[in-house]
């Protein structure tokens, strides 16, 4: 088979790999949709041979793509049919741990006590290829009501947003500020609105704010045009929002999210990388604020997000604005790198 590989310095190549066969406890998934994630750009942009700076290095060459969704093609020895059968429509949690430690058994393989065994698309072959070999414990059944494209979105960005919203315990009583309206931020806007919150969406790009309105934002704020904290205070009677989430991954975005919350407010950091320079007394202690960190989702959290999207008929598939074939990989990532379009997906 052929798969797309990040080779460094804003280059991606289609390379040949052996067709995978499942070992004990493994399955092979025939990929139908493989999403492009903003975190891919860290690996795409990193110069050849350098560290992307997020504590994870590419093991190469490996097939890229950590938002895989497809149909189980083959099942290895020892896989319980209740867990995976040939023909099942599935998403794949992209982190695989030891399956034995307390953290893995609780459904959080990315936090494995014994160290990650694989991150599909980064340290092991991922979804930008016709087939993906994965641990059977990592597959999650895709509800029949959802398309493969929707499953690919839920398998990373949308699932990440859902997990962070559950961490914040969003309800209909809350005003929720979402900083950054890329794919994760738009997902948070859509899901937060569906959970009943009044969402205030922030971004510096007008086209992203327009999409945020389509996805349910009650108000939008462009920090290039106005002081965002002052604008949020004006929209909340001078008190600030109960909840905020930063998906921008920038220090200024995180600080804006924190300062936009009221006394006893809660803020969740989702975007990877960079730092935040805050005044502990003014920004936290004297406001009694809480900061959460949320890293992707659990295996059951992935299933819960898919169920939530299916039951509420949420238009997650419309997050994707570009569809590509694998041989268009270089063009797809060149466009994605410009960040002037929405989210892309490879269809097989």
C-alpha cells in the first residue's frame, strides 16, 4: 500500500509500505476517512531532523494521520468478537499503551504508566493510507447514523473538544468563552451550544467567526478589532463568563480566556505548546479561578462523544471544507498550512 509521510521542512511524500496483517490482539482497519488535524502542522512544519517541541518525535518514516475511521478488514488471534468483528464500522483512538496499568485499564492509554507503545500517525503507521493496523482495544464502534467523515472528526478534534467541555461541566446555566475557532474551537462552539451554554466565540479571522455563528455561537469577538476581555465583560453584565476554553495554543489566547471568566470561573487549556505568563494574585487567587488541562479523551469518552453527536444530529461533518485523495497529499497540506481554509479530510 501507499501512505502519506511527513518528511520534514513542509514536505509530505507518498511512500510504499507492506500491507499490514494483524497479530494477536490486533485488527486491520480499511480506512474510509482520515482527517487532517492542526497538530499535524507541528510535524509538517518542523525542519528535517529537528524536534517539533511538544515532547513527541516522529518515528519515521511512518504513515501520517491520527484521525482514522473505517471498516474492520481483518482480525488477529485472541480478539473477542464482542470487541471487534470483520465489517464493523469503527473509529480508532490514536494512542496505545500497555493495556495493563491502572491508567490504560481506566481508558486513558495516552497517559500509560509504562509509556506509550504507539501513537498512530506519529510513532506508528496512521490513517493516511488504505489500511491501518491497530490494537483491538483501541477501536470504538461508529454509530450507524454517523458518516465516516464525522467519525474521523470525532476521533480527534471533536472528541477533544467534547472531553474538555465535560471537564468544565458545561450546562445551560453557563456562558462559555471559546478562544480560537479552528476545528477544535468550532467543535467546542457546536457542542457547547448543544449542551445549552451561551457561547462567545473568539478568533482573529473573520471567516472563522462567520463559521462560529453558523455553529451556534451567540456572540463573536475579534481581538484584532476590540479588547476581547472588555467585550466579554460588556456581554456578561460586567461579571465575566462562568467558563472559558483556549484552543489557540497561544499565551495571549490562554490569558484572554482566563481573564474573561468571572469570580470562581473555570478555564480549560486544550491547545498544545507555548506558555502563559499570568499574575497569580490578580488572575487566579483573588478571583478564586480554576485552570484545567485536558489532553485528548478517553476511549469511552470517544464513544460518548459519538453517541452525543448521533443523538442530537449535530452537523459535525460540515467541519470539513476540503476533501482530498491520498495522491493530493502535498497540495492538501500546502493549503492547510496557510490556515485560510477549514478542515481537510482524505477519503478512500
